[in-house]
C-alpha cells in the first residue's frame, strides 16, 4: 500500500455529500443502547440491527464507509452472507475500531487513556485480511476546573499517533479521534481552548511519529457549550468557533474532518455541520460526519428489535443519512 493509496481511501471517505456511519459500539455500549428500548443484547439482535442499517436501500448515496466492531466484521447475516461482503457489494468502505477502550490514567484516577497498542500490529494485519480499509481509535478528554491534565493530553496524543503510524504501516487509513466530552457546565469558550490544546498536541505527536497527514482523517468534537452550561451557544456560534479552532490547529494536508456527534440531538448535529459548510470559507479540508448516535437514535427506536419494523427502521436511518449528506455540502434545508 502506497501513501497515494491511503490518501485515495481517505478522500473516498469524504467524497462530496458523503460521510461515515459509526456502528462500532463495543458490547457494553450497544447493550446500553438496547436497554433503552428494552431489547436484549444478544449476538443475534446485534447482528440483525446492524444488518438492517447496512442494507438500507440506497444508503451508499450518503454513506461512504462504516466503522465496525470486532464482532461485526466476523458476522454473517441470517442467510449466511458476511455483513462485510454486503457492505462491499454496496460500495461502502468497511472500517474497524481498533482501540481497546479508555482506561483509568495512572496517578490521574478521574481521567482516562485509551489502550490497545500491545499486539496492534498483528490485529491490524488480520483486519486488513478481513477486508477493512480504515480504522478508528478514540481518545477521551473530560473538562473540569483542572482537567484535562497535561498528563492526559500527552498520553492520549502519544497513543493516537502510535496507533496512526501502525495503521498506515498496515495500509489502513487511521481515523484519529480526540473527543473532548460535552459533559459539564463549562462554557463554549472553555471547550474552544481545550479543543485547541488537544488538537495541537495530537498534531505535534503525529508529526513526531511521521504519520502521513494526507492519509488520515480527523474525527474531533465540535466546539460547543457544556451540556449543563446555562448559556447554550447557538448554531452559528458553534459553527464559527469550531471552524476557527480547526483552522488554527489542523494542517491543510489533512483531507477530511469527520465530526462525532457526542450526544448532540440528531437534528442539532446536522444543523451544526450544515452551518459550518455554509460559511463557505474555502477550507482546505472537507467537513463531514462520522456520527454514531446522531445517525442511529431514530432507526434504533423505529426498529425496536422487531423484524416487522425493519422497513421503518431503514427509512429512519436513510432520513438522517440524507440530511447529513446535505449538511456535508451546506445544502441542508
Ligand atoms: P457519536 O456520534 O455517538 O459520538 O459516536 C461517534 C463515535 O464513533 C464515538 O467514538
């Protein structure tokens, strides 16, 4: 795999009007989502739910790639066809979450560092054989009066960069995901400077590890008010501040920035992305989506674990996918 091929995959993932579906919830996370609608998290239910999403008719018009969880990349549908083959036949690029989750950071029990570097080279090789073409690693930063600590910022940046280097070595595009959480009562200005500090540390480490920026995608949080902040910034302010932070911190060589939704209501996540693309500032990178909850909340509810609801679940998914596709070009109305 050459650097040019990595860049080609990265660019395909942010083709105009296309974005990524993050369907890589770990088993405990998908259980939490299923609990909310009263479905048992069995292997069969997880497979049927994800099969419904991946086979939504025409999804590839809006969705360039899907991030899978380890279980899903090995699963076949009830009729025996591998889920990954179904995606490939639709022209959807398969990706895989490769981190092993956020664990308490040494000497900083309130903070987390993402683990998973041990044995990663072998796992990446296997995922490439299974058909994955891109990967994801998520680092998590909490905002309080004294967090994130310099230790948290440094440890996570180092992990993200070492992961990205290994992924590129295996011929897989790394999605680099530093997520500053929206939990807390901090204002949007605090989110802004912490996001910038985090992004600067991540790109400094990517540079030390000699990661090819043309062959990555960045998956950041938006710059947004804390969930419990009494003053909630409006759509235009979120768009303006997010784009300003990205311009300050993200090199022009990066082909695309695909936001996480992070707990924003699905419609709000669409409006924010749309407003950024409407700014029309001649940005060097594409701005698109790699949403989990903002794409899945509606179809999960519509499906509710019943085979008879598959068509309405798919309709709900396609509605969100289409709206975000429009937002990725600033044409959502
Ligand atoms: P959300 O859009 O639900 O934040 O999920 C995106 C994701 O992939 C988190 O790692």
